[in-house]
């Protein structure tokens, strides 16, 4: 008899429901990452990014800051994905190109990856990184009144985990994970190692803040059904709580292509951040 674990799915079905690489194809994902990495290096060199700023003692407690060239400009902080166990900030600097073109600074956070750390520790590190950035905005030549934060996939989860931190003025979780129970029950937990209590206390859907800045919750319409459901459920809970937000499903995008809407000056995600900055959300 099949052992149903979550929403009618057994382990094999649940593994497939959260395997974005398999859904898109390993070769295609590899092409994305190679392209992003090359574009990120070129952009960092072009804008003379401030690399590897330290916010903690762990090897990956580092931040890259891409200045827009405008004095006292707003700052957008990006948190990379990789299911809390893969990827580096160096792969994702190119997502800042769209906002840099509009005079917005971009910072990228790196954090310790599982299995070297538990979920509680990852969230704590990202909160510490956010605090460091907010405290050093003046030193970076940026507007001192706070930051906007966004992230992709696991970075979307981490964005939602820091949305109510001091100095956060708006949030853009992209293709995020907001209920970690299915993560705990599938192949991803082999590295992340959450127990039920840890999954619950780190699920943004189950721990909505009483007060928070506006948020735009986005997901690709061609993503896996569970990813689409997670974003839709989070948006519904967010607005039911009385928090201000907008749901932004994007046609024609799967889990990885959606980031092109942030790297382009005319991208829909770039526009969403500009709306947050202009208080149009």
C-alpha cells in the first residue's frame, strides 16, 4: 500500500513535486547558471562591486554590494536560492542589472548551506546580514532609511522570513517556499534535516507578522504545481492577515527563466521593485 505523506502524495510523488531541476531539465538549468555566472562577473567588474563584505565569522557570511552610481540611492537586497544547500552569490549578481539601470543599488547575501547548518541557523544568518546592511547603508553611500528585499526559491522563503526585520521597506519573494512541511517530507530534507517543530517555526505561512511592509508575491505560471500553490496560499494568508500586497503570476516562465524579469530594466519583477520603492503597492 502506498504511504501517503502530504496532499495525497507518496514520497516519490512529493520528491517530483519539488524537483525544479528535473522539471526544467538538468542541461537547461546548467546553461542558465553558466550564463548568469558569466553575466554576473561582467556586471560586478563594470560597476566595481564591493565584494565579500563580512557580516559574520562563518566563511559564507559575505555580502556583495553593487553600487548604482547614484548618491543616496535606494537599495535592493537579493537572497539566492538553491534549496538552502546549493549556489553562491557570485551566480546571481546579474539579477541586479535591471534595477541598477534605474539607479537602485543591489546587495547580494551569501549564507552557510545545509548540511553544515540547520534551518534555524540559516534564517538567523540572513537576519544578521539584513541587520548589517541596514546599519551600514550610510557607509555604502546609499539611502539610510531602509532596504527592499527579494529572493528566489529558497531565497523567497528567506525573504519572507526577514520581511518584518527592522529597516525592511518592501519585499519580493519569487517562487518561494512558505510551508516547509512538504520540504521536511521529501528528498530535500536529506540535507536540510528539519524535524517537524523546526519546519513549523520556519514556515512563513504559519508565522505571519502582525505588521509588515508591502510585499509582491510572484511565481511563474509554468512552474511546478506545488510551487504555484505555495505562492498562492501565502498571498491569500498575507492579505487575510490584513497585510498589504500584490500577487504577480508571470506567464511563460518556469522556475529559472523567471529571474530574467529581474535582470532586465523592463522586466516585470524590476517593475515590481520600482513600485515598492515608489510606494505604489
